[in-house]
């Protein structure tokens, strides 16, 4: 985001000095699309759109999705004769 002074300088170069967008971009070091955006902007008090936050995904769900085979690791033993707190690697 540019400062108001930079935005005013860009608008001055275009509207008062008659420079084209490519010249302004070269002189200021900003991208052509950035220069165009600041020239097209009329309402400077407009609030930017709010970004919706996605629902949090549990770490176990994410890890299992990203790392194949992780669901087989550290699952509780259900075979007969084992204690409830023991875990197996599933390999």
C-alpha cells in the first residue's frame, strides 16, 4: 500500500504532467497495475472488504491428510489381552 503522498504524486504525474502509466511506473518503481489502481480510485474512505476466517481444522485431521499413512500410526490397540493405554504403530 502506498502512502497518501505517493498516491498524490502518481495522480499529479498523470493528470497534471500528462505522463502515461508506463512512465509513472518506471519513475516510481511501482508496478503498472498498482499505478492504474491508484489512478482509478475515486473514494479514498472506502473500507476494504472483510475476509472471512475459515473454520479451524484439527491438527490430527490436517496431519492425516498431508502425511500419508499417519492414520496408521499411534492408534489404540484393540486386540484381546492388551491394556487400554497401549499404542501400536500399525505397520
